[in-house]
């Protein structure tokens, strides 16, 4: 399979051109509406999602001038969804307008995408790590659902987070059902949970903790606050199943059962008729994910626009326990980096056991993918 054997954290942490860090100067994620995006979810909603997902500043970029838009190459014949934007051409144009303080720029469009030179007749999205530019399309997401529906937002939000995660150097996931699984079609794409598995969450966490965009006083990533923010986002936008799934992850992080919101409890309450069945024993609360030691990490190498690698940032130091918002979750003896929560299969299964059919089981990666990551 094309996505095998995956990208273990050990390999992800090795210095090299696959790593991409925000810096004190280039620290912002920019979201760029490309052309007419009136049918897309509100840009404020998308920027909020990115901010919660990556714990970085996110800014909406001004639309590109008409001259720049006109310079983008298109395949006029298309593939059933009108003329298609050629991704490499669009990425070059976006790169030419990349703001100076941008870590990455993520463009989105309501036009269909393709990459003829690579033989892809259509693409959900393409991420170019060399340019730190991602581009994705919502053109195929409203065929069977209204554009005002939570499902449409879910499709758009998932591809957004997927492509942007590629720009952190994270490859397709083969470890669990995860938003970073590769997908060949919409059904496969939708069957993924709107969440990162522990392996990929750890990659984001390590990248941000090592980058220290606010200098040495940068607090470590607060995984609990991140997850709570995402659950609140899902609740606010009608993504009920994703909110429930997110609460399961919160439980895994805290070791405590996460209460459903009042409305959800009322909706799930059994009808008061007939003899009530015997109450099942309360489920065991999941064990908390443990914070890992940063000891043993190699000095960082950050990616330069030229493609060359140059040491730039301070070597990571061990995180002071007193400053960590998850300090109370830390194991008495932090496990070595090789022993990650993701390697605890029982915990992984527990945290990612989903109430939705079709979301449990091995990741669905097959040869070929409709998402190019280079
Ligand atoms: Zn994953
Ligand atoms: Zn991908």
C-alpha cells in the first residue's frame, strides 16, 4: 500500500526537510479564499477551527488581485465540476503573495482541482511543504447535502485540517482511524473521525513545543484546552457525533468520564414506559494519556525556503512540570520517547472506540490517494 509503512514519531522527529516549524517571525497561519467562495462555510468559522486545531494565530488573508487569479492555469474541460484549477500553478501564485509573517498559507476554493502533470484528474487538496502552501477545494462536498448543513461544514473542516497538518510535515496516518488517513473518495473521507489519533496529536504537540513561537516563556501546548475548544466548536455547529467523540478523547486525557451537555442528555434519555432494564455496571474510566519526556530529542533543524536545512532554534529543554497544564497527568517516571501512548493498543482502542458504525477498525488507506502531499 502506498501509505505503508507510515511515519512513526521517531522518524518524524529526525531532523530533515520533512520538518516544518513556525518561528517567532513566521508564526501565523493564513487562510486564503481563492476566487468566489460564496458557497463555502463562513471564513470566520474556518479560521476559528484552524486556531483551535493548531493552537496558533490564524488570519484571514485578503483576496488575491484579479490579475493574479487570471494567471492561474486551468483545465477547461474539467472532470464533471466545471473548469479545474491546476494545483501547481495556483500554489505558485499563492506563494508569490505569501505574507511575510506567514508560517503556512492555506487556500480554499469552490472550483474543482486537478494536477494534470502528476496524472491526478481531480484532487480534494494538495499540500506543498517546499512552499508551505496548501490548497483544497469544496467543489464536490455539496452534491448531496445543503451548504448550510453541519455535514458540509464537517467535510470542509476535515479537509482543511488534513491539508494544514501535512504542512507540519505529518504524512498520512496508518495507525488508527484518524483525520490524517489517506482517502480515495468522499465516502472513505467521511468515515474518518474529526480528530487526530494520539500519534499525530503528539506530532503537532512536539512541533509547537519545540518551536516556542513566543520565546522561552512559551507555555507548552494545553491538550485539554485544545480538546475542550474543539468539543465546544463541534457542539456550536451541530456536529453532535464529533462532539461526543471529542468528549471521549477528553475522558482519555483526564481519566474522568466527561459529562454530556444538558441537551444531549435529555435527547438520549429513555422513554418512561415499561419496566426499566437493569443498569449496566459503570464503565471503567479510561486511563489518562501520559505526558512524555522531551529528553533525548535531537537538536532541531528547520526547513528553509531553499530546501536546505539549517539549525535555527534552541535545543529543546525538558519541560518544567510546574508550568505544564497537564502536569498532574504526568506519570511519576516519564516514559522514554519510544514508548508513546499510541503504542498502547488498549488505550488507543479505548480512546478511539466510536459510537458510529464504520469508524472502528484499521485505517482505510489503499494505493493512490486523492490528496497529494509533497
Ligand atoms: Zn493518525
Ligand atoms: Zn493527505
